């Protein structure tokens, strides 16, 4: 057997393994969704029916927002949007990935920029943030409101399923984004900490799953328990933390979205959503500078651990005469404290197991301007052809606006130097459509063809 054929077999085995993990992840998600819906309908016939109504509302809102993602973000055809609205969108995209069917979109550019893996990762990530997290908080309050003698095994199983699903989904989401060939090549500093294969990859994924699942359970349960004792204090801590996040992002000149010109309200929502991600359910891919930035992301995670530890202390000294004290103590020692220990061990283990050169990109300051200049200096979009790579970067969705804001002089110098050469060489990417896709301020005073200047 030749080396080439051996490598091909290894790649095939790797793809099959990735597909198996993807299918398992989607199955766990549907088990979680099934337990949520089953619990909701069970509660409708009990005195705690309000919990069931709220649970069904959360599930419905999540499915609606997933359908919106398909329509507005991925430009999916109407059939796919409707299938997503009834909860089968992730299953459909997973089927296409396993059967090697390309993404279906009404926009050719969306197919170019998004793979099936990225679509399913986005849909399931949205499910964790918009459904699993509120459902977990709802189930914690349900357990606290129910006398310990009346706890049903189904309550505990449903909560445990949500925690396991959150850890598995967010870890697989990270593996999907970090495993895509193009992002690994372009964003090597941020994605190549996770090897493509081997024992280190398995260890990192397991540790990340322990950290994310433990962190998710720890911050949610500690906040719910402390909220029962001191509502104003919990609200004050969370609002102050979010406000500090906004202030630090604004002081660094990185508040909001660079990729598009958005109203202030949208930028405020984006920044707040970024804080929610790392405060409750971290996804390391979003630590990239164009989203949150490694320093802001890690600061939020550490603040979450410290604040949640303080919440545990508050709940320990809550009033002993509380009618729900027995349930609170059971959750504190049965879920909250063990989850916090698992999260801490998972985070420390994750940082120790990864190669040292990648650790700094989890906490160092990496301004958006410096990040874009590194992208500009690399041939990540077209290996071996720097001009073509920059041409793609300059017209790729979201990047032109960011380049115009952060480093316009670099782009302008490249255009001025390259135009005479491209007129002579006529590379295949040098077309009028490409030229007109560049923001006008960057090409002001320049022309696609010399005749355009005289005109």
C-alpha cells in the first residue's frame, strides 16, 4: 500500500468519525428537546402548569429564531425554512453533510461562505443560547419550587440532559469551526490549537466539554440560588458586569460590529449578546477579535467563575427558615458546587494540554486592527498567491467595511502599487465587478482602467 493510499484511508476514517460525532450530537439535541417538550406537557396538568407554558414558549421562540437564521443568514429556500421552523432543520443539514450534498441556498455567495457543518453548528449553538440556557434556569426554579419528596426522576433527567447537551453541542460547534480547512489556514493562531487528529485533540475536546458543561451548570445554578436570597444583589452584579464589558470594549474602540454599518441599538444588542455567550455558555470561536477578542472573552469567563463563587457563598448564608431551603441545599451540594469544580478543572486542563504557543490567544490583547493586518499579510484565501488572497479578502462579506475602518492606508497602498501591474498582467480575478465591489473611499482617485480617469 502506497503512502498516498494510506493517507486517503486515514482521511476517510477521519471524515467517518466526524460524521458519527455529528450524528450523535444531533441525536442528543433531539433527546434534550424531547425531554423539554415532554416535561412541559406533563406540567400542564399539574399546579405548576405555568412552568410548562413558559417552557413551550421558549421552545417555540428558539425554533422561530433558528428559522430566521436559515432565512436571513444562510438565505435558505422557503422549504428549508419551514422544515427548520418545525424543528427538523439540524436533521436536514446533518443528512446533507453525511450524504455529501452541498448546502442549498438562494444566494450563491452564501453557499461559498457557509458549509453544512457551519450551518448546523450555528443552528445548534443558537439552540443552546436561546433554549437550553433559559430551560435550565426554568427547571432549576421548578425543582426549588417543588418539595424534595415530590421531585420526579424526570425533572432531574431533563435538567441533566440540558447540561450534557450544552457541553456536547458547544464543544462540537467549536470542533466544526476549528476543523474547517479555510479558517484553520487563515486563522491559524486561533483555530490550530485543536489538532486535526490524535490523542491531544481527543483530550482537548473532552476537557472543553467538561469545562463548558460544568460552567453552564455552575453559573446558572449559582445565580438562581443566590437570586432566591438577594434578588437586587444578583441583578446588580450581572448588570454591572455587562456594563463593564460594554465600557471596556468601547474604550478599546471595538464596541459593536465592524463588518457592517449598524444602528447603535443593533451594536448594543450585539455587544450584550457577546457578553451573554461568555458569561453563561462560552464558545471559543467567538473570542476572535472581530467578535469579542481574547482578552475580553477570558475576562468575562473569569468574572463569571468569581461572581458565581460569591453567589454560592450568598446562598450558603440564606435564611434558614425559607420554605424552599431543603431544595436549595440539595441543588447547592448536588449540582452547583460539583459543577463549579468540574468547570475549573476543565478550564485549567484545557490550557495546560494545548501547545504553549496557542495559549496566549485565549487571553492576550489582540486589537482588531492588528488582527486584520495579519490577515492582510497572509495568503490565507489563496495559498501561494498573495494578490488573489487580498482581492478575495477585500470583497468578502463583512471584511471591506472592517478594512476601511481599521487599516485603509494598507489597502490603499496595495491598490496604488498593484494597478499598473494588473493592467499589464490581467489576472483572472481583476474584473470590473471586483473593482466596483471595493468600498468607494478606498479607490477614490484610482480607476479600473486608465480610460476611466480621463472620463
